[in-house]
């Protein structure tokens, strides 16, 4: 049953973001400029990881990877959607981007100073989150840091149209207590868990987890 859930989730997410990749990139390219709290969290993360390799897992069109690059981070991106990776490579040729799943990363054990899942778990069912956190732990070196940005709460929405396209995506809000527990169960030590009130078109609070291996 878990294999069916994982397969369905991966297929629908990949197809939806392949469809919307170009328009998604155009609409959100400079969104971080209007998000001071997110920039602050990314800055803290950048300071913690230093100059070691960092993976932006679920990097989309590379807009957060390039932000980290400008902060001096040695970052590369991984995304499930070949369409998103094509756009990222086109827009940011100075960075490395690869197609892959954050549930089964093609990254050696203990090789990263940092791993980031910036809203890339919002389509992941709760039943598959332990697998994602286990992968985060596996690829981090001792002392390496994980940053997860997520929608904080307990709800699920189906999205059938976004970024100018018909899609089929499930969007999940995950409780902060669950994210803390998953990090701990994966062998990560929580450094900070922060939440902020929604702004703009956001439907609820946003959460940020910083943890260390």
C-alpha cells in the first residue's frame, strides 16, 4: 500500500510541475524579495552550513538555490520534475541541477554540510515523511544542518488549477510537533522551530525547522 501511495504521489507531482514549470518560474522568480522572514531563515542556514556542499531538495526552477549561491553557499539542486530542472538549468547555468526524488536521493552517505527542503514537503503525505527525513539524515555529514520550510497546521487541499494550468496536486499542512518528532526519530537534533503568521495569499501559518545531525 505504501508503494502505491508513493508512486501515485510522485507521478501526480511530477506531471503537474512539468506542466507548470515555465509559468511557475516566471511568477515566483523574485518572490523571495518580498519575504523578509524567509530571507532571514535562509541567511541563518547559510551561516550554519559554511562553505560545504548543500543540496536544495525539491529545488523547482532554482530560485532559492540561486539566493543561497549569492550568500556564498556551495549549493546544487535536485527536483522530481524534469521540466523544473530544465528551467533551472536555463536560468542559472552557473549551478548544478539534477532530476531526483527526495525519497530516494542519489547522493552519497554523509556527504553534505547542509540539506534544505524549502516547501518541498507540502505535497508529501504524512505516511511518507519518515522516509524523507531518513534520507535527509543519511546524506548529511556529522554536524551538517537541515532546513525545512513548510505549511504549519493540519489540513489538506486539492489543487486543480494553479500558475495558469490545470494540475492535480494535494497540498498538506503539517503540524510543527510532527515535524519536530520526525526530525528526532531520524536522528537529528532540533536547533530551532519557528512559526510566523500568514501573509498575502497564504492560508495559514508557516513553519521553519532547523536541525543538526
